C-alpha cells in the first residue's frame, strides 16, 4: 500500500513541519504503559497488557454492531479480542494468522477476558519496556515511529546544543540520546531523564531569549520624563471620580520609573474593570508633557476606537493631540497622521499593532502602553527597539493571571497590581439558566429595558472567524431576538462584518439606539459601556474561564446592578468550570482556580500564547528546579559569552523557535 512507503518528506508536508529535524521534535503527546505478558499468570483483568497471542478464526457479526471477534491464546490463557464497526479487521486478522502482537486493556466480561479494540500488529507494538508512545497525529502511530526511526538512522541530523563540560557537570543526558528515548523509551525513569534534558534545553533557550532582550533594553537610554506637570494634575483632577488608593500607588510607581533614563518595563495587573485605563493615560501624559510622543496599543479595532474616543473626551479639551491608527485607517488619513508624527510634535497615537508593524518611524516616542498584553508578542516590543528607539513601556494584562505565573512569564518586568475595585461598584451576580427556561430570561430582559436606560449583551460562541456554521447561528439568534423584542432595537456584531459597520453598531449601542447587542467575542476585551447591565452568554462551556471573565467584565461598570446569565443545556449544567464561574467573581481568585483546573497554557490563552509550540516538554510551573538551573546557566552564559559564540547550535535553535512564532507572548 502507498501508506507503507511514506517517507520523512511526506510527514513534513502532511504535518506542515519546517524540516526533518522538526519530525524528531514532534514528541508523543502521552505514553501508555503496558505490562508485557511473560506467562499466563500475567494475564490479569483491569490491566494494560502487551503480548503475543495465537489467534483463531476471526468471526464477523454484522447484526451485533458489526462486531469482529477473534479467540486468543496468550501463553496458554484463553481470551478474545473484539472490534465494533470495523469489519475490515476481519481480513486484517486473517492475514496475521497464526499469531500476532497485541496491546490493550484486559476486561472481565462474563468470566471471559476480553480486549476491546486492542492495538494489533505483526511486530511488537510496545517498546521493550511496554511503554507505548501515542502521538495523537493524523498519521498512524506505527507509521510515525517508522519514519522517526528512519530519521534517526540518517546521519548527522541531531547536533548537540550544549558543551560536553556542561553536560557532565549537570549530569544531563546527551541530546541525541534524550531525543531518541522520547520516541523509543526503555523505561519510565529513563524517559523522565530524557524529558528533563529536553526541558532544560527549552528553558535555557527561553531564559537566554529573555536575558538577551533585557540586555537590549537596558543598554539603551530612555528619555527622562516629567510626571510633575500641570497637564497631569489637571487630567487627574478633571476626572469625574477620585483615584482609588491602588490606582494612586500604581501611578506613583509609574511616575518614579519614567523619571529615570533607564527604560521602564512594568507590568500592571488589575482585574477587569479595576480602572487601568486611567493609569495608562497618566503614563501617556508623562511623555506628552515632556515633549515626546506616546503610543497606546490595543489588540482590537473596536477597543482602539473606544480608547481613542475616551482619550479625546478627556484630553482634547486640554489641547492634547490624539490620533487613531488601525489596519482600516484610510490611506489619506494615515498619511496625514504620519506627517504629524514625522514633525515630532507631542501627540498620542492610539491603535492596534498596525501601529508598529506598518513601518512607522516613531523617532520621538517616549512611552508605550500595551493594553491587554497577552495578544501581543515580544516581536512587537522588539521591533520598536530595532528602530532605534527605547521608550518606557507599560504592559497591562486583560485578565489577571496568578502571581506565580506572572513571575515566570513576565520575568523581566517590574510588577504593579490593582487589587481593589473603584468604590460603589456593584458585584455582578452570575446565574446559570437552563435553556428550557429561556422565556423567563426574555421577560427579565424586557422588564429591565423598560425600567432603566440599560443595555444587554447577548453573546454567542463563535470562537473562530472561519466558523461559518456557527456564524449562521449567531445570525439566527439575532433574527429571533428581533422578532421577540419588537419594541427594542436589536443589533448584531461579529468579525465578518465590515469594520465601519462594526463601528456604527458599537456607536449605536453605546448611544442607546440599539438596546440588545447580539455578538460574538469581538466584544470580549475592554469594551466599556457603563449602562450595560445584563449579559447573556450562550453555551458558556465553549469558553475558557479567563475568556468568560473578560466577557462578564463588560457589565457591572455603572450604577445599575448587573447580572450575567449563563445559558446552558443539561449537559453543560454540571461543568465544573461553569459552576466555579457562577460562584467566583474575583478575577485573581478565578485565575488561581483556572490554573488548578487546566494548567498553565489555557490561562494565557494557550492557542494564542505560543507556549505550546515553544515549550513542548518543559512545564515552568512544575519544573521549577530545572528552571532555576537554566536561569543560572543563562546568566553565566550571558556574562561570559553574550553572543553565544560557543553555543552556535543552541543559538540557531533559539532563533528558529523564538523568532517568527509570537513566542511566549507574555514576556
Ligand atoms: P479596566 O481595568 O478593565 O481597563 P477601565 O479602565 O475601563 O477598567 O475602567 C472601568 C470603568 O471604571 C470605567 O468606566 C472608568 O471610567 C471607571 N473608573 C476607573 N477608575 C475609577 C475610580 N477610581 N472610581 C470610579 N470609577 C472609576
Ligand atoms: Mg481595559
């Protein structure tokens, strides 16, 4: 069969890998352990067993869920193997007669020992050890293994990344051996040693990347800014509220940073709605009042527009120039803005990352605020530096992440935190509602809209923009609600709608022309509409906790009491995540719970964070010992050999891993 002849190059293509080496770095996702049967006594039910068996005639029972059953003789013990809905197994087994290798769980069924859907083959499926690596790829495990074996047999593919002295000193396994064992483990303890070696490599590369970057920042001078200006005082006193104690403290922390010519690199964590924007603006104004330009970068167009409008409302009366630049800014307008920038006059530029990716020359840039950081990559920050400018940088997280994680992932940043919410904020009540009771929900919405000047968010789970099936469902829900609420305007917003149209919808919703907004997660981050007091989230089980918290953060921003309804079916009702989300409203606490439930990746939004691609085997939360050693080694290397002249292979790997992928976005 054609399948048999798959070559490494086929796998590279099919799995969209870059090189042969990547095949080696496609590690098994998990390892199953089998006891290798040596005698009849080893055949015990409830255990994962690997064995060679004599096989009888396979029998096909079309009426019994298309069962294929075959009798086995395992070292004298009788058992059987069963497959449902795989009639082709019959021929496969026939071909293997009189004996074959199996691996699977032995199950007791009416005094019989049965293996349901065991793995079967002509060659031993298990390694010598009985450890079975599972790749969870589209290509069959056996084939993957055959190809990997081929790659290993080829010459000189794997180059050692560490000098021998270091390997010996740290008692590490050689890279080649470690990589081999990841695919062909001999036993569990060896496998763990192999994993540790590769984890060390990953963490060392990561630490070196951070240190290299830090050095780049720190070797540059940032402009000294003046926070004691009338402009800033006027701004703060013009606010319709008083800063909370936490806000005041963080503002002071920022001010004391920017007075220095050492560039600020500060991370600000604060729960959704804790008032981070005011801090951002205070920071931006430090640049303005010292004659510099400032940039406010946010992850979405909608949000950049909102910030732009807010800033204009607050600052335009004080004569501060503010511009909005996004991917959809018209060319003529863009040119005008660029002209202003080139003049070097103090101004605030608000926008998406188009701000820095589109070749702007921000020579006079004094300070950058990056809002909702985890969507931004280290590349963006670096590309500013590469343009020869070194602004002060304030990074703000959208949703808090646990302190432990923050200290790992934002290792090179100073840390500020807003713990308390502004006064008078009403806690958002969260309620799980069964889809069968949706009528009740509709009447609550109706009452609410009749009695108050309020707004309702109605979120449907459309996670990927390409998800056309569910896009239909958002549109359908919109139509339904339009019919159900003839007395109120019901709007619709999602990523497939033209930007200008999205803007219009948002504007109408803000102004109260639209009362109910059916939306996808485009409204997830940052949107601030104080009148919004009801949020309905349909199928909340499709979202992660961090994302749910972001969504919920769109309400509870004004004077009205706010409620978040989670619309679920029976199945989702019992979801632990949903239960936790109903009870816990504090973002920091939720983040801790999230960490317990899912591990590191999801919190930072694993898909976006790129951590999955860069740290394949290391787990910064668990491999703390390796982390510590990697940190130390990285520091020594940076001191003695900052250009990594003696670590060419490591450097090559580092650049490959950390360059284009928006690495550890959180750095
Ligand atoms: P986030 O931290 O999520 O970015 P925002 O900066 O959008 O939060 O603030 C949320 C809301 O709280 C805004 O409407 C903002 O004007 C308001 N706000 C901020 N600080 C205070 C304060 N000290 N007292 C009262 N309201 C505040
Ligand atoms: Mg915000």
